[in-house]
C-alpha cells in the first residue's frame, strides 16, 4: 500500500498461491507503473511464481494483455486499476481495482455552493471512488436533494460506475435529474458532459476543485464539429481498426461503402496503439476514423495534423446521423 492507493498486495499473494500460478504477467496502468518493480519483487518473494511486468501501455479494462500473456506462456494476468470490462475472456485474469483513499469531506463541502440551485442530482464516479459514492449520496440527501445513482449499463461494472466510453446509464436518467455530479477526474466528467445535455459538475478528487464542465464541453464540441467537416472534405479516408481486445467500437463495413459511394478513396488499417508517428506514415491521408477507444479522437485533438473522428462522428460525416443527434445523444 502507498498513501493514496491500496495495492491489495496480500490479496494478490493469496490468489497467486491459491491458483498455483507459475508465471504471472503484471499489468499496470500508466499512472502507477512506477510501482511495478516493487510489486513484482514482493510477489516473487512471497510466492513460487515468476512475475513479468508488461511494458506495453495500459489505458483501461479494455486493454487486457492477452496476446502478451499467451506469447509468454503465462498462466495468470494480474490487471491493476480497472474493473472487468470485457464480458468473456478466455484467460485467467485477476482484476485489482484500486481505491483512492483521499478523503472527500472537504470536496463535498466545497460543492455546496455550485450545486445549491439543483434539486435533483445524478451521481456517478470512476472505479477508484466507488467506496465513497454512498458517502456523497448521503451528503447531498442531507442537503435536501434527490439523488439518483444510475443502474449499471454496458461496460459499467457497478451501479454509479462510469468508464470513459460508457455513459448509457446517465442517458437513461438524464430527464429525471437537474444535473450530474461526477466524483473523479476530468476525463470521466468530460465524457459525461459529451453524453448528456444536463449540467455536469466534476468533484475533482486530485485537485480538490469543483468544476462546471460547460466551458470545456463547449470548446470540445466546437473542435468535434470542425474535425467532422475536415473528414467530409477529405478525398482519402483511413479507417483504423483497433487491435486491443476490448476496443471495438463500430464496424468498418458500415462506413467504408458509404465513404466510397461518396467518391472517397478508403483504406482500412489495423493498429494496437494509435499515435502521431504511425499516422504520418500514411502520406496523403488527412482524415481518419478510429474504431478503437472513442476517447482517442477526442482527447488527442491537436496532437495530429490529420482529422481523427469516432464511429458516431463518421456516421455524421457520411450522412447517416445528424450533427444534432450527437449533441442530443452523445459523441462517444
Ligand atoms: S475509454 Fe477507452 S481506454 Fe477507457 S475503457 Fe473505454 S475503450 Fe478502454
């Protein structure tokens, strides 16, 4: 355990021993990879397993290192930091969700002023704060507000749990609440703001701030509009099919023909990780649709010279959806 996060070391050791694992692949998200050496050495000292650390990037529960583990001949993946995301996995995985132990009392008190005009709230959080959701609910209820924690949907693993690409649970209650409160970080609250029309407030547990997401939402929506226009005006389109096991958002078959019918040249490209260097290699293609994580297109805006859109945004570019549909029902 470090001060902020509980790495549940003893639980992991018990599981390795119970499962009689001999070769373990340890997978950590980027923000906590610095703990990898300590954890690997500790687990090896307390079990009969050899522990190998995955040096590849890991962005979500979608990003299980299944091929790496199979290539290595590992018999267990220990996946830190995320709740289960992929429904059926043909490999033993031990998920270790991480609790953020930072107290939220001050943050809740701080939020009173920003939220005083709302009578009803939808309340959600990232997986690190699931253990604090009830505390937040009780706090707002004591202020006389109606609080709804939405039921899990799709990739969410718990009621009130959001991941960056899954906001259907919020959409289903959006008409019944005045605003949404997201306990966690900007990434998850921006996703919420791009998915529902209600005001969204971030209770930022890292910076201990309350953030009204309206300004950022408006800025990103303008960026998305300009990017879709660039795709519409491009003669050549690259459609990127994601190779990470849980990153399958949309079908290239649906959009390829439509782009071709509108006179564009289309190429389908596979990529595990989308980055600037890889896109540059495709000279002459200035517009890409990415069917991997939908947040790549949104978060990486400005990193590339080329336009990069999500599947839903591509549907707007080919006329299958209207721009207003994205505004009304979400971009992700
Ligand atoms: S937002 Fe992207 S990285 Fe996060 S779980 Fe969804 S697909 Fe994976």
